[in-house]
């Protein structure tokens, strides 16, 4: 579809691959638009029944491109073209390497997760003086036990795939390099069933578990407001870009 996103169709499956590896698949305006276009096609084409979203062998996504100034929202998908998307087609995250920050929030926005055995997940925002803004503050506690979600959010430490599988976040673990193949096997099991029944289930589950999303987005907006313009937020971002440890002041 573009030099940033490849879309491969296999039978009734759309494999959407982020291809901005030089920037660790960090999402800017152009990548968000490309993801959005691919997922729009998945939703709108009646011959496509299941989607797989993946990155490259080295990285799923490092989240937002800090140089893009937060310009990554689309009309149908919201942040990154996916975070606020209303979907009917099942979407499987096929994760290799790592999914950090907004990259992990992309994973949380999918229905099922297949991950290679060497994958790590993480929400490192507090180490940069900011916070997760794309749904992790309320979706991580849904996908993980509450205290594990708190641990990820408050410490910024990474979560290994083995622990993520034991806790129910990851559906299938594969050998490194095998996440897409594992996702295709899972998609094949889904496609043994009536596609319209599957779509009705995806839509209903989305409505049920997403019932509290409005509260979650309001709370996230309030939290962002508390950090806006603070010295620590400015220092955290500056230190990250300068590749040095931040010096916090609590102000």
C-alpha cells in the first residue's frame, strides 16, 4: 500500500506489516495514515475476514515518533490509525522483537496476540516524564492482572513474553521469526467458522469490554493535563532525545 506498510492477502486474511524499521516502526503522520488505510480496507472488504498486524523481525513498534509532535491520529482509527477504531473483523497482533510504549498500546487494541519467544513488552513512559496516552492506562488493567499492569506502568520495566502468556495476555508463543505463521494458524481456526457470526461476536465483545472507554479516555486526558508544561516532562523528553539520564526535580 505504501513504502511504510505492506498489505498481503492470503485467502481471506489481510497481513498488514509496518515497514519503518529504521525508526523502530515509530508512528508518525505518514505511518498512521498507512496503517489506517490498510485497516479501513480490512473492515470494508467483505472478502477479508481476519486481519494480522505485524512489524518486522526486529521490532513490532516503539510507539510514537517523538519528532512528529503527536501528529498521528486518523479519522476512523484515532491514534496510530487503530487505537480508537470500531472494528468488526478480528485483528491478531503478530509480535516480533519488542512492543514498547505506544507499540504495546497497539497490541492492546488488537483482539488476539501471537508473540515470538524473545519478545518483550513495555510501557517506559514514566522514565521519560510522560505517561501512556493511547489506552494503556485502562486497557493494560483489562488484559493483565491489575497489579501487573500497575507494575508495568509505574516502574517502566519490561514484561517478558513467557510471563505475558502465563498471565493470559498472549494467546500463542512461537519461535523467533514465527509470529506471522502462528497468527496465520490462529486465523485459519477462526475462518473455519461463519464470518458474519465471528464479526458479530467481535463487535459485541468490543462494545461490552469498551463500555468504560469514555471514562478511561477522560481520566487519561486529566492525567495528561497534570503533566502539561511541567519541568520534569520537558526534562524527560529532552534527556531521551539527548540520550542521557534525566534529572528529576518533582516539578
